[in-house]
């Protein structure tokens, strides 16, 4: 059984616009994901691809006008989408934890960090206060905060960005979650600090045998820290599979474009095939969503592209991808 | 000498902290020079003073110390009145294109603005030139009548670049021009800049925190740490022969998108010290894995270890500056 | 539109909610507009509505109560109160509109310069304006009009000057926030001279709050000018100005000839009320600080 399994997840934005018209934007279009314990899954894509929305949908953090209109999210065999707010609250923060971007604004500015950790532990795990305090100090130690005793009474504003992110990770891990979702955990941090934080995350995933989902736009992070990768475009996963395979033999034209645009591979002077706007989420084209910016696109792309398994676990959603072995392709309409 | 567009000597900038009497030492004695047609990359983490240097060079903020020579003229203390006409020759592109453009002006007017200020052009001449500029940065002429809110980040950055090249400046400071853009959009902007540098022969000062981007476009790269240039290195030697311990650690933290490139992790301890109380001696000594006692008291001078490759490290002479041999 | 990505979708939806709530004027503000339009029509085309000449006396019909011939009765000079009330709308608008324009013309540039330059200049200008504001405006207006001569023009000038701090302060606070924004720095880097920065870049981005105040300030000007006239400063009887008419009629109140003062009083209250209603509605739309989600 997978730790987390997301099937055909569809999230739409439904609201009335300035002219009173009911608008519906298809922000997530049948997202399928699986994640196992001890595994790090990277979700990459550009702005607006629906990366963060996927995480929010999984955690039940959506608020109107965003609404899940279809699909299922099973966590340890349990369906999350039908749970009540109270039920999901007992899971979120305990079994599923989130680390978000911009750590400083995610901390309660009026509470010392030690107290914040203790409070979180008390809420979900309970037990004697002294136990929570011990756990908090252990966690601070584990995330590499020097002098945990001294920092226990520090205020959030006294922390640097990197230190605040460590505190946030400590908060995420204090109840020993099974699943950690990190949404752009190092965006805004310096590269030398980013390296520290990512090394730490990797180590903790192994130590606690968690499943970890890292949402990022940085392909370098995925290349070096994720076992699996899912490439998102316009609310759809266009390609997924083991990181090395996807990065070394990208199958979907969009993945190829994205990789070609990284500074290491980018060749200035050679006209790239990049560009074009992502499709209008209010009015999605029928068929392949990236047909407008794809150089391979033909009339064929007006039909929904099949999901093709190139090799074990490596899937791409494109008409032009050839399965490695015959008879293993399956279409997914 | 006329080839030299910009040079600074001992450039420093301090900002007072409230009324406490202490200062943020953002830039501390920087010597730089950029030639015509050259791209000088400037890389550093937050707090390294790279943006402040860019703004000080353009006299958007006044230097506290040192000299700035632009196009053979000392502009360090030139009054604003005399700087203003010179802005024709020195332009800037900012990091965040969403907030760098007046939200209430039309794109066409925004591009034409430098022309209207610096040239005596008839309206039709100005319009023609605006259209040429828009086409040059590959921006559809349909956008000229729109306001910035109708454009995407990449398109807005193209508008900013069109503004910057409108007057054929001799120097363009680009402050993280691609950092807030998506990967595929970023590639297009970098391609455009590459074409423009060849075409305009302007000197570029390209500021970035991303080593990959900076290597792609720069001829030389200055590595900054706490407002000082610790290493100045020709582009091909940045990855092959980084000689300052800080440059080496920066490179080791860089994540290339190729999973086959093995990481040689050299994680620095701690974080960048506060620029209010600069460390004595070499400002990197608090985090440097090869620091010795004399690093705490002596400020290292820049040594030219090969043509155009300058390194400021006391451990250069005894050969102990290389923290990991296998980095090479 | 670039609003295709989820992050933009959040904003779009929020904006939709917010603007939808206020894009149309609220019912009370609409009532304000109707009142203002009504008086506007009366002021512009008063000749069409006045049954009699507002300043010619019917010497035989002094202090007559409302009747079919004189709907609002006649005053102590035998003049038709109805015609005078209608004609008075001309003074209401004729004073308020130029006074507000003058206040904007003085206040906005001062606010722009004070906010952009900052330092000592800002300090001095703001202290002067503070001084103007703490002093009861009616007393100041009284003194200045009395000193400079009693003419309609002087009343307009004094009111405009006295009200300029309101606009200066609003614009200044906006400019203070915008001064260090990137687009202003970008404008400086492009080589814009100061006047262009002030009027092309800062003005269009800082004027909304001030514009939102104009209707409310017009109401203030109507009220103060009427008060001045009531106190006998500026406009004198028998000019058909509401304040002056109320002053004239006040002495007859005790003797039971209420119609002389009451009708111009009602007209005055209605116009001030209408301007305030409209001003409140317009502030909800224009003033960024009042844009709270409803």
C-alpha cells in the first residue's frame, strides 16, 4: 500500500467575477501521484502549474473559491477528501506536516519558539508538559539549531531566515509525521543555507522513514534531492518517474524544453523553441494542454494524449512518446 | 583608456541604522572596472552588497567613500543636476518587473520615456523608435497601448530592457533581471540580453545570485562577500579554478540540474555575519574552514594569480586556500 | 489578462468579490447623486424654474405665507422665497466647486513636494498646515474675509486655501509610501527630471484618495460659506444666498413667519446631505484604504 495516493484530483476555482459572471478555472486536471515511505518526490513546474495547489488540496487547506470537484486522496489507506474539518485537523500537523515558503511569516510572532513547539506537540500528541519540552529540545537539536536550550526562549524575529526555516521544520517533525510536504522550502534563502536545509531534510526523511514531497521550481534541487519527480504543466502532470530517468531521458516535449532552459544546458545564440503562454485555465483546449507551445504539435494533438509508460514507473502524457516495450502502454481518458 | 566605461576605486557605502549611530556597512572598498562591450558578472548572497553597488555606481544612492569614474569622468560627487543628463548613457534593469513600471502608464509611453527625456524628438519619430524598440525586444506592438497589468512577467521585463536600451547607453546595470522569472521565460530574456550586448557594445554589470546564470552571460565574474570582492575571475576559470574558499563553498552549494554531476558538498557553518558589526580582518574568517589566526587581524590584499584572476585570501601564498582538492 | 495561474486566480476571485460589492454605488450614495443632480439642474437652469425674479420686491406682498402664487411665501422685502431658494443653488455650487478646485490645486502639489522631498521642507509645510487645521476654520475664515474685503471671490479663495491641507495630507501620505517604490527608482534611473517624477509618476498613483474626498469637501464648503453669510460676512442680503436668507429670516422666526428661514435651511441641509452621501459612496470605491472586503 502506498503511503499517499492521489487519483484524478481535480480542483477548480469557481467564483463570480467583476461582471457577476460565474467563472470556472480548471486549475488541477486529474492529477495522479503516489508516494511511499522513505521516498522523496519532487513536484516541478513553472508559476501557475498548480504545484502548491496540489499540496493544499492534499492537506485540505483549500478555501473558497478553490474547490475539489473530483478525484480521491488516500493517505495510509484512508480517504482524506471525505473527512470532516475536525477529522482532518487531527491528521494535519500530526501525520501530515507542511513546511512552507517564507518561514518568518509562518511563525507566531508573539510566542517564543520553544513554546510554539511545545504547543504543537501538546495539541496532537499530548502527555506531560515536561515530555513535550524534552521532545521540542530534541527536535531543535535534530534540525541543527545550535544551543537549543538557549534558543528555546528566542522570539521569531530574532531568528535569521535559515534558522526560522529550521524551526519550521522542527515544528513539522515534532509529531513524527508520516508525510512531509515542503512547499518551496528554500526559496528566498541563500544557496549556502539552502544546501544546509536540503541536506537536513534528506537526512531526516531517512531517519524517520517519512514520505516527503518537495514542491519547487528549481530543477537542481530535484536532480539532487528527489528520488521521484512529477513535472506539472497547466494543472496536469505531463511526465513522472524516477528522477534520473526523467532528467536524463525526458520524454515529454515540455520536460525537454524545461531542462533545455536550465543555465547549464542553455546555449545562448541557438534559437530555442521556448515561449508561448500557458493555456487559459478558464477555457482549456481539448486534447493536449501544451499543444499551443509545442513544436511537435500536429492535428493529432487535438485529441487527449494517452499516458504512456516508457519504462517501469516512467510515464509521459504525449502522443509522440513511444513505449519501450510493446503492449505496456495504457491510455487514460 | 577610452575603452574603460566604468571603474570604481575603494567604493564604500554605509547606511545609518535608525538614530543609533551605528551603520550597516553594505559596501566596503570595492574596486571594479568594466570595458566597452564587456559583461561583468557580480555574484553574492543576500547582504553581500551587490545591489547597493549597482545603485551606487549609477548614483541612485550616494557613495560614502571612494571614487566612481564613468566614461573618463569622475562622477563621485557630481550634483544631481549634472548626473541627470548622463543617465542617457547609464541605465538600469530591475529584478522585479511587476513593480518596476508605473502601473498607470501605457507600455508605449514607458518605452518612449527615456527618448522623450533625453532626445529632442518629434512625436512621430518617437513613436517610430518605440515600435522599433518593441520589435527589438520581441514584444508585440499590440501591447504598446496596454498598461503593465495586462502583461506577463517576461513581457514586462522585455519592456524594462527596451527602456534601458532606448538611448543607446554605454553602461547597463542589470540587477537580478531573471531571478523572479520562470525558467523558460528566463531563457528567452538571457538570449535577448546576449544579442543586445553584441549589438549595442554597451558595458553590462550583471548582478545575480545564481552561478549558472552568471556564468552563462558574463565575461568576468566578481564574487562578493559582505561588501567586498573576494575573487575576480574570468568566466572559464570560475568553475575550473575557484581559488577563494568562499567561492569554492558557493560552487559546492550550487545545484546543477544534471543528476549525474556528483555534489562535492562543502557546507559552510553558520550564516553570513551582520554587516553592522563586520568581522575584523578577512570578513570571511568566521565561517572559513581554512582560517588561521592572522586572518582575524589582517585584511587580505588582492593577488593576481593569473591574468585577470584576482583573489583576496591570506592562505593563497601557502597553498592552503583550496579547501577540497577534488573540487577542481 | 495574465490571470491564468492559481496564484492569480486567488487574486481575481478576491477582486471580483470586492469590486462587485462596491462597483455600483450603494443605494444611499445613489440617493446622494439624485439630490446633487436635482440641485445641479436647478442651479444651471434656474431661469426655467423660477416663477419670479429672485431680487425684485413685491412691495405689496411683504411676509406673505406660502400660497399658490408664492409657494414658499415672501420675505421681509416682499421677494419670492421659492425663486430665491432655487437661485441660491447657483451660489451653493458656485462657491463649493471653485473652492474645492482651489484646495486641490494648492494641496495636491504641496503634498507631492512635501512627501517626495521630505526633510525640513516637509516638516515646515506640515506644521503650517497643522496650524491651519487646529484653528477653527470658521473663525479663521471670518477673520480673513473680514480683513480682505467682503466679496464672493474672497470667500471662494479663503475656503479653498483653508481646505487645502486636507488634500495635501492625503497626497503626502501616499507619496511617502510610493517614494521608495521600485518604479519611482526606475524612473529616476531613466533620467526623469523631478517635475516628471512628481507629476507623471507620483501624481497619478497618489491622487485617488484625494479625489475621493472632493464631494465631502464640497459639502464642507457649502456649509461654511452659508455659515459665513449667516454671520453677515462675505455675501450680503438681499443676495439670494441660502445662508444670507436664513440670517434674514431668523428675525421673523420669533414672530411666526417661519417660511422665510425654513425653506433655504431645508435646501442647504439637503444639498450638504446629498454631497456627503455621494462622497461616502465614492470613497468606498476610490480610496484604497477604505477598500475592505465586505
